[in-house]
C-alpha cells in the first residue's frame, strides 16, 4: 500500500461527516441542488429517454440488493444502470457544475451515484449523504487533475469520475481498504478515456463521457465487493500523481466548483458575459448591433460555429449561445431544443459574429475561461467589454439565492413551481443532522413516459 493510497483510503472510509468543514457540507448541498435541477429539466430530452430505456433493456438486475430506481422514471434497474441513466441524461443538458482544474464536471456522476447507492441506505442522514457527495468530488477532482497532468491527450470527465463513484460506493457500502483499492484500479483501467476534442468538433449525445463513467465506476465497485481484482490506479498510486493528493482533507475542492448560469458549454460563457456587459452598460438591443467580434481561448474557438441542427450542437456552440442571449436576454432549455434551433432572429444575429483565438486568453486556460468582446453598432459606435472571466465560479460566484432561482427555473416545467421550491428547501436542509436523504429524494422517482 502506497502512502498516497493510505491517505485516500483513510479519507474515503473513515473521515466522518462532522470532521468535514461546515462550508464544504453547505457547498455540497448547493451543488446537489444545482445538479438535481439539471437532472429534472433533462427528463424529457431525447438522450435521457434513450438512456433510461436502454438501462431498462440492458442493465437490469433480478437481485433487489443490487438494484435501484431510475431518477425521474421509477423503473428498477441495476445500481450501475441507474447511475448510467441519470448521468447520461444530466450530461446531455450542459447546465451542471464543473471544476476549472479538471477541465470537466463532477456532480454529473456524483449525484446519480449517490441516489442509486442511497436506495440501500434508508436511514442515511442528511450530513452523511453530503459527506458522500464531498467524497465523490474530492476523489474524482484529484483523479482528473492527475490524469491531465500525466497523459498527453484531453479526456472526458467520465475517465476520472468513475473513481469518484467507486469511492462513494466504498464509503456507503462499507468496503474494506483492499476492496476500495481494487475498485479504483478496475474503474481506472476500464474508464472511458474518450477524447474530448473529438466531441467538440462533432457534437453528439456522447457529451462528456459521464454516463459511461458512472456505469464503469459503479460496476467496478460491485466487482471489487465480490472479489474481483484490478491493478493499482496509477492516477493515485504512481509517483507522478502523488503531489495531487497531498492536500486531500485540507484543501476542499468541493468549495471551488463553478455553477453555470446557462445550459451551454462553459467555454462559451465568457463571451456571453462579455456581450451582456456591453449591452447592459450601453443600453443596446440586438437590433442596434451590426457586428460582434469575440476573442477567446483555443478550445472555445473550436466550438460549433454554425446554426445548430441538434440540441447537442446548440450546447457546444459559442456563436449560437451569444446570439441567443443577445436576442432573448437569457438561455433556457426552450432555446437549445425544438423551435429554438431554427429561431430566425437568432440565425440573423449569428451571421454578425466572428470568433478568433487570442494568445492572451490561451495562456489563462484551464485555470480560467476568458474572452473579450467588441461590439459595433449600425451607427458606427464601438464598445469593448475588456477581458471577461466566465461568471459562476469562485472568482465571481453565483449567490445562494441565484442557485436556488436557477433550480426553480429549470425544474418547474417538469415538477411544478411549488414542488420545486419545496424540494429546494429539503435539499438545502440536508445539513441538519435530523434529516434523512431518503425523505428528500422520494419525489424524484415518479414515472416518466417510456419509448420502449
């Protein structure tokens, strides 16, 4: 056992909730709420329907001890199937939280994993549920940073989120240190090291590999529980990875996630915010704008450039997102799906946008997501935003009330505004030792129409 793995095992298996900072538990509750809002909002989207039906067809279980209900559905499948379905569904509405150093997202797998595992922990207290959330974030985040620092390619979040799911399962199912180590090794070995920039170039329902990360992570944990063995996880146990685990339990990555104000790839947010700054500062409407010039970092410039034909393309498009905000003053689910994909006013404004790469902004990635915007009006005035960093992160966080309002906005179309407000209160109250996670989560297991 390496010193690093011993540190990981002690944290995952033995660090009680009351030895995690109040600030981390509060952040966990807020990120849980934010992610659940995206889970609920994405329920009727095609990718979520396909994922749930596929889980029912392929990933079922005849053993009640290893099954769980699917979120926003209610059908019972395997633990791995339930986590896969919810993570895939959530991943296909790009409004969930993320962490800049990982260049990816953690809650998209942590929340589905928690809900599946908690089916077998009926007395799980609110603080203990949040401690499991924190565990998933802390392990997955460091695994992601270690992976990106030790390999040459840029892999999707599923590649390292799988390890977070294993850690949560080990904690909640009472695994031994050896079972934890085997599970982490199995998950890393089979994790979906999918190449993120291929998806950026050709946006599809694959998104960030999170569904497969959840499936692999939960499967690996159960395999380890039953005696299957795996090689040590090199993102934890290799010498090059050791520095990324030194601050486990002292620096809380949980408190440094960003929340997305728009259901669009984070790489586009700085440009959206730049245009918003100019329009608000000078009282401009989209009718007055003749031309928009956007400068950003390389990865943002690679986002889809045309008028999208699918919701996947819409969520991975910088100019479409900027155009939508310019025309409508917000970006909601209705703008990135259905008739929103053929909005003539958005298409017209998109034709006025140019996007180019800036070395200045390149040098700040991935620690930051920067852009600057220049707007020229039809009467010849020129306005500049200056350098803008995407909002919602530690540098410019959304307030607690902003996150609650976002949750209500996104979840209300599916469950109603009253239920959304009640659920938001229940989630945020999980910091109270007298609460039970199972009481909070029950409303999320309603039936959804199946296409199978």
